[in-house]
């Protein structure tokens, strides 16, 4: 299951693109069962609930806009 979960979440992280608004990011997270992004500027971790927070995306935002998204593993 881990390889499948990792592949799935990596693909989700790749869909989060620079320039995406925080509102779009929140909608994206909600539609994919991920933790809601809490801040418009700084680092957000969007973890997938079905992996109990083990797999997720680190999303850097600045003034309500995504600057960077990367896969994150909490091991």
C-alpha cells in the first residue's frame, strides 16, 4: 500500500502549481481529502487523511499565492 499511497500523493503534489491562489488550494485540498491549508503566507503541510498524515505536500505560499509545492513524508 505504501508505494501506491506515495505515488498517489506525489501526483497530487505535482498538481499544485505556482501561482495557484490560496482559495483554489483550499478547494483542491478539500476535494482530495487533504488537510486544509491554514496560512496565506508561509509553509503549509497538506497531508492526506487516508494515510494518517504520513504522506503529504509541503506548500510554500506568499500573500495568498502558491510559490512552491513538494512531496513530503513524515516517517
